[in-house]
């Protein structure tokens, strides 16, 4: 199925992003599609500025993320998961 390890890795990353996208509400999906479309249809210089802006808006401007964080949103797992009632 995969021709090389890099192709498998890229597919896994895109699958993770797709799953995160599918979990969004319809309104959030519409907003995400607009952001992605704007990103794809702009200059390379503007893309880096857009990435930085989204990173800050998403609250991901606090340095390196732990490897266990979500690749889509950067959210780290809860340190203390909720206790079932």
C-alpha cells in the first residue's frame, strides 16, 4: 500500500488531521475550510505569517509541545482525567 516509510508517515498525519476535522461542528468545519483555502491561495511569504497568526490564536505560542500532544490542535492529554461518577 505504501511505497516508503515517508509516505506512510504523511498518510498517518493527514489521517489525524482529517479525523480532527471530522470531529468539528459544521460551523467549525466551514471556518476551517475557509482558513485552509485562504492559506492555499496566498504567497509563500504570507503563508508563514498566516501560520504564526493561527498558532497564536489557537494558544500554541508557548514553545515546544510535548510529543504526546494532539497533532491537530496541540492539546496535551489531561494530567488528571475526570473521575467517573
